[in-house]
C-alpha cells in the first residue's frame, strides 16, 4: 500500500461537529431570511371592531386576561419553593410602573386580541420586564428559520432587539396556534369575526330602528288619477319636511297623517320575522365559543341555573384561564432559565379561589386513602416534601 494514502487515512482532519436543527426550518428561512415579516392581520381593526365595539368580545378578553393574571406564579429552585429569589421579586415587581398582575393582564389581553404576546427583558439578570404591543412587532428570521431579532416600530422609527453574545434573545413571544403562519399566532377575535360582525350589525340595526321611531322602513304611495299619480314639487317638499319632523325617538308613537291619496306600505321584515333576538344571542354564543368562555358567565340567556353557573365557572378556569397561565409559566422557565439555571416557574393553583372545591374534594379522597403514606399524600396533593 502506498505511503501517502495511509498517512492521509491516519491524519484525516476531524469532521465538523453535527449541528442539530430542523431540516425543514431552513426552507422557511429562505422565504424571508434577514428581512422583517409583518403580522398578516390588521390588528387595529380587530381591536376596534371586536374589542372596543363589541361588549361580548370585550368581556371575554377582560375575563380571560384578569383570570390568567390572577393565578400566582411561584419559583422553585432545586425542587424547593423559594420565596426570596431574584426571579420571584422580578415577577412581583417587573418594572417601576407596573406590578406583576398588571403586567400579566396586559400580556394576556394582547394575546387574546392579536394571538401574540410579547415580553421584553431589560438588564443582565434581567432586572425588568415590559409588555410590547403586538401590532408594532415584526420578526426578523434567521438562517435556520427561527427569529434572530425583532423590530419594534413606533411612528415610523424602529429599534431592533437582537440576540445577545450567548445566543439569548431578550424577547419572549407566546403565540396561539396558527397552522397557516410560521411566526404569528391566530387571534380568537379573527375566528369570531363573522359572529362579531353579526352582533355589531344587530346593535346598529336596533339603534337605527329607535332613531326611526321604532318603525320599519316602507314607502308612501300616492294614488291620484286626476294628478297623474304624481306629487307636485311643493307637495313633495312638504311631505319630506313632515316625515323628517316625525322621525326620531322624540316622535316615537306619534301617528302620521296621510291625506290626498297617500298610502303607507311597509317594505321590510319585522323583527319577529327576522328572528332578531335569537340571531343576536346565537352570534354572542359563537363569540364566547371562540374565546372559550361559557355563555352562562356572560349573561347570555340559556341554562343559567346556579348549579350550571358554578360548573361553568370551574370549566372556564380549568379549560381556559389555567392552561394559559401554566403555558406562560413554562415559557418563562425556558426563557429565563438561561439566566437562572436549575429554576422552575409554576402556577400556585392552591391560591386560586375558584378551584377551592376541587382541592377540598382531592384532600378528602387523599385523607380517606389509608393505604398511602403521608409523603405519598403530600406528593399527590402537589406539595413538596
């Protein structure tokens, strides 16, 4: 065997270490690598038409944001709960202007309106946390398809928040499932857009009906063979003035005097024929369904007995509010865990009053289980040793 081939085989250069990454993510990055990608929806329109103008959607967003923010966050280090920890102090007072629940309420509110929630960390520890408006954020994809930076734009001026030297990105994004987008979540407001339009249109129709003296629209028909079935110019203007004077809430119930061959013919369907009230309630139920809020909690007519209300409240917390709070806790653990290793952030469900009935039932079952040791009971109850 020749000498040089043997030497080449013996002193072969070491192979580059394998980089574990998604094979498909790079294809995503090719579409917009290094370029900001705006969220594809009109956040301002969703917030204006859905949150600001629709009472059902407004109440859903407020209920979810307030409930999820009220679930206390606790810090565990090495499996033990630590109340005097820098992260616990950060969560209690994230910045000079806000307390912890205020910051989380703004975060969860933005998450429900836009489908995306953003937190910015400031400082090395970090020392402060801030909520960023979703409509001002746009992702800058990296070569692997993951965000390498974010751009925050206000009034035509932008600031880029990029990864630090150790690869940590000081922006946390929590997004709701969106199977049609790689970077932005889908908003419940968008899913409920048709129902919101129907509900808003019902309110606008009702308001217009009141403005028109609660009468459906129709036509005044003039029948006079001698005049050729036509009003003179003076008669037409006089009739218009009289109709304008007799329209509005102040004229509600006042009769309209018809003379000279005039006849009133209604041209629109009545509210009963349109099933107005039932349609409005159906739209409200669809809005509540999109947000995961039981209709009983919103005062929508239905099975509003005390037992159903109590069960609906427990279902709201278990299926909507608590999953959001726990999801944020896991996201904070992964995000801030780079700065604080061996630390876990979790929700203190024992401090949630709405779940007290479930806790009482659990403790009663554990107390009756005589075959369990005290340590096993504490572990099943979610308590540390």
